[in-house]
């Protein structure tokens, strides 16, 4: 169906559903959304069923916005908003977007802006003319969140033009002929790192993930020179499962080399991956390497992002619909469910996932409307990959820290800025708050503080227990005074040479760069100090080499080689991983509803991918595949 036909259908639906006296001034595409402009916002505000019926009739997302001619003076509107909204909501900012007719209300307690059953929000809709949008103000100020919101305001006109272009491309005439679906492995298969998969039909091409290999070995980027990928301009969309570098760090390079289409991800993933991508540039520069893109390309990613919440279904290609579900791995991580054609085929990509309730997140979603193929990770898919419980992990970390602090040593924990950092923070905060560990400073170095601030901006993505603790009990463990931000090189030097015991959480998680190496150089030769691994260490990384027993390390300092002798204790506190272990992966497949016909295994060392594929086939009698990079599998 053409764009013009869809818009004509929208007009017809409105004539059937909306009251005859509603004044509709324009109907436009904005990305996957059909936007209806009206001079009668209050009539839509008083009848929420109209929008629902329109969305069902059009089988598309629908948004209602005021005609620009009806918008009142922003100063007058802001004054009225502050009268309507209770002071307890603690408004931190109100900003207006002329191009969309939206006013964004940023508050510490957004629920009080919305009101019971939406009562206050409905009153706002009726009175002010502008379309209100309510967002949460982070209790920890986040430069990333603030910068992204400000940037999107600045590029309002360009963004609106881009969304219209996406909407028209989504509505292009479909290609006639045989329908088929296939998957091409471009990276992250029989290995961990550089995740990238191309999902193709006769009509569309969609790239899932776009990462780098953290070991930085030769061939650390996906196979983007594969003929299926070229030219990049033919891609309909990029979908990012989550914000770790091995899944998103190379995305800005696509814009450098010609891609100009949309990126779909959750709102926290957009913010966190921007943070990671900018850090990737910074780390490359610090190591004397040339980054594959610059900050302007990171801004391009932000400008082209179309964020989706969990459970929100949207068209991303003429024959493809996408729904994100919770993956339980890190903030905003998603299982991506694709519905292809008119009931032709359904495939889901788990990305990295955790099928267990963790300190931060609920367990990964295991129910889907339909599912023929599942693409699943196997980081800990080997036969012997059984992790301790979260309680055992907490006790193990407690014992390690107890021993080290008792001898006045320092604890160094290499962590990913996103996910493991916040889990370890929650455990340490509880242990010290309850007196199970002595209170010592917990320093957060690298991107950890900023990543934590982004977590506080999106508490609705955290598990129900943590939300209750934050919202109803007024206890936000991330705001504990135990945590101290390392902001300068001078502060890092002072901590490194301070004689008092402390705990340092620092990036990078696999020790392939970042400030963690500064602490390692200073503390490595002191036996009373301890290095604690709490996350996966990929082959080829410094962390992996240390775990395998290497004690003579060759590091670099300002581009020059330096030798480090490792005499400090080296411990591993297992159970903090954001990945499912072998038992959880098997339990996830067992609990899937519905059961898929085929399972494709990736994101794991070669023997683990093969082992998991064999075990799943034997136990569930379903087709399993562990493809190599550059293999293509036809699914329909």
C-alpha cells in the first residue's frame, strides 16, 4: 500500500470514528507513526478510545497533535502548568517543541504530573493546547541524558524531515513474487564480539547489532564488505539489542560510510550507547589509535534513533514489524521479536540475556505471540558453565573484600560501565549499610558514574523490588554517600598512592584499556591488594590473560611499553554475570511459549556454540544450528 493510500485510509477512518465536528488540519507520517493534527485537542483528550480505534483500524501507531496555529504563548502555558501540577512532582524543566506542538515536562516524580488514572494529564491536555510529554528527571544529573534531549530540540526541523522520509519509505509499494526470509551471520557467531546479523526478505534488509571485538585482534569488525550488506543505503533499518560495545560501538561508522536510515532501540539503550561510542573514540585516542568515526557520527546516530519501549510494536520495513521485550541483561537490553509479512514468519533475537531475576532486572521474557525461529546467545553455554546464585556471588565478594580490607589492602574490580558496575554497587552498598563489611570509600572511575546516572533516569526498566525500594520506600541505593566519583587524573593519582584501604570499580571490564590499568600499574606489586573479576573475559584480552595465570604483563604508558609484575591476589567472584549460564539457557528454551521450530546459536566460543546446539537438539528434538560467520540460513 502506498503512502498516499495509507493517508487516504487514515482520513476515511477518522471520518468513521471521530466526531463529525472534529477539525482535522493535516495527516502526516513521522517515522512509523501516523500523526493527526487537529484544532480540537480537547475532544481527543476527553475520548481516549478514538486514538485506540484509529490505531486498530490503520494497523499503525497513531499520535494526535495540535495544529500549530492553536498553540498558546509558551510563557503563559508554563505558568498554567505550574499551577495545575502539584509542587510535590518537583518539576525540573519545561521545554517546548514548536515543530511537533509538544511540551515536555521533566519532573522528579512524573507520576504526580500524570495523576491518578491520568487525571492531571488529561486536565493539562484540555487546557493548554500543546501536547504534553512527561519525562523523569534523573535524581543523579546525567550529562548524557541532558545533552541528548537538548540536541534533539536543536535539530527539530531536520528530525521531522527525517521521520517523514522514514514514513514514506515504510509505505513503498511491495515487491510481488515468492516470499522468503533468511539470516546472514556477519559477526559474533562461534565467537564473542563484533555482533552483527542481517535479516533479509525479498522486500527488506535489517541489521541487528553493529559491534566491535573487545580483544581488538585482527578482523575485529563485522563483515560489512559482504555483498548482502552493500550498498549500505539499501538497509531499511538497524536494530540494537543493547548498549555494550560488542553490540553497538561500530554503529556510527555506518553513517560515516553512507547509511542514512533509522536505528531502533529502547530509550536507555540510545543514551547508554552514545556514552559508550564517545568513550570508544576517547579510548582509541588514548591508545594512539585512530577511531573509525568521530563525535559527529555519534550525533548522527542520536538524530536517527527511533526509541521504542518494551511491548511497543512498530513497522520498521514494509513487511516487518518489531517488538522489544526485556532481556534481563543490562538497562534497556532487549529481545527483538520480528513479525515478517502478513503472518509469514516470526523470529526473535535474544541479544545478551539473563533468565533469572537479578539485583537490577526481571528475568528475560519467554512468551511471544508467535515464534518459528529463536537466535540465542551462548556465552556460558558450555556443559560445565554453571554459575553460583546471586546470594552465593554476594557472599563470595564479601569474603574477598573482608580479607583484603582486614590487611589494609585495596580492592580493584574491573567492570563494564553498564550492568555489572551497578550490580556490584548494589551488593557493596547493602553489605556496608548492614554492617557486613566495614565502611570504606567506593570509588567509581571511568564511565561508571555517568552510566549510573542514566540508570536513575529510567527506573521503570529496573526490577519491581528495586522500583518499590526507590519509589515507595524512598531508598535509592545509587545515591549512597559511600560512592565517590573519580573526576580527574589528579584524583586518580591520589587514590592510587593513598595508604588507606578502599574499593575501586573501574572500566574497562576486560582490562583492554581504560583507567583500570592505571590502578593496576600502581597496585600490582603489592600482595595485600586484590584484583577481582566479576564479568566475562574474552579471549585475547588482558583480563583473560591474567585469569589464565599470566603474571608478567606488558602494558603501555603514554604510548610507550611498560612491564608490570603481578603480585597482588587475583580472585573471581562468579555469579555477577548478566549472561545466562548453561542451566538458565536450557530452562529458557524449556519454558518458551510457543516453542520454536528452529534455534540458531551464536555469541559464544566455538565449542560452546556447538555443544549447546547439540544438547538442545538431543533434549528438545528441534532443529539447531551454530553457523559460522558469513553463513546464510534460509528460514522460509
